[in-house]
């Protein structure tokens, strides 16, 4: 399984810039995942030094690719489940040539867009033509590509859904995509074979084969900022699906991983919200 996404410079609760983007968090999931795994992330070369700790921790699992710019965000938490985000810089766009330059050899590809423009529809079509099965983080559907307070809307192309095998949506994203409560009818309209809707400490719904299954969260972790939790969850889920786990078991494994990592984070005073 391969994860593709942009690097991000995160400023969390006014602290010093820290490594962000899926590449900075997915490695936690892939280190313990079965099968062949790989992460490739794009960002401006002069910013790669900030991601030294990511490379030190995950080693050859992560490959940093040069780009003409780097994504950047400001994140401010007012409680454990709510944050205010602003876009400080819009990152690079992945084109078919970037896919071929990385040349992923795994069947499954997880795309981790930070904004709607990160992976255009023609890039998804190119991945499908290469024979990959595509999982996609739904924040890429709803996050507008504009600097300033993060704007969430439904102005995405249906072409982004055409080649997906798995779509993961957080609760707020699901409401926007469905233009109301997300249910079986909404899942059917999207047409993606497997859809996950996550509810944080309340668990995850799996929409598949015309039915929905709720899988409870492993356990609740309080008083901790949750940046990267979705990246860890989805990377773990896709890696275990790629290895043959059924959807329910893959969610259970991913939920346990995230709970353990957040529990570690909660024990570090500098990471408390």
C-alpha cells in the first residue's frame, strides 16, 4: 500500500512550526502494517529540513519529493474535538507525471489531499489506468483551495469519485457532501463501493453493499489535540484492507492504533489542547 500526499507546515495553538500532512502521521500506521508500504510526499525542498524528525522516525518508509511550494496551516484547538483551521499556503498539485516519477508498485494507493486541488480528476484516472485501487480522504472533496480561514463546501467535481474504491469522510465532511444527514441514500448517490464515515470517539460507520455497519471506537482519549488522527486511522485501515482484512476488522485495528497514539500524546504536556 502506498500513501501519496503533500507535506504541510502546521502551526498548532501558536507553537513553532511542526511537520504536518499525512506523511508525518501515516508512518505510525504503516510501521506495524502487513505487506509492502511506502509514503511519498511533496513539498518545497527548502522546507524538507523541518521533516527531518519524520525521516528519522520512519526511515526509508518515507520519500520526500521536491515541489515549487509547501502547504501550510494554522490549527487552534478550543477542546478535544473542535479546532479552527486557516490555510496559510496552498501546496503543489499532483499530476500524472508526478505519479510516474514516484512509480508506486503497490496495488492499493491512498490519496491524502489537504485541499481540493491536490489531486485532480485526471490524476485519479491515471492511477486507475495504471491498475491501482484508490482510497481517498474526503477532506479533499470539501476543502476549498483558498488562503485564509478554511472554507468547506460542496463545490467538487463528481469526476473525483469515479475511480475510488474507498472514500473516508469525517462527520462534518459527510454532512457537507450529502447536503444533510449522511445515510444509505447519500452513499448510493456517491457511487463509491466502500465509504467510511468517522465520528471520532463515537466510532465509524461502514457503508458497503447497500448496508451500513457501526463499529465502536476502541476507547475514548480525553484532553489531547487530534491533529493527524484521521491520517493514522485511514492509512491503517487501507493497509489492512490491502492485506486482506475485512472492513470491520480493519476499522477495529485502525481505531485501536489511533487510541494508543492519542493516549501517548495525552501524556505529553506540550501536546495538550
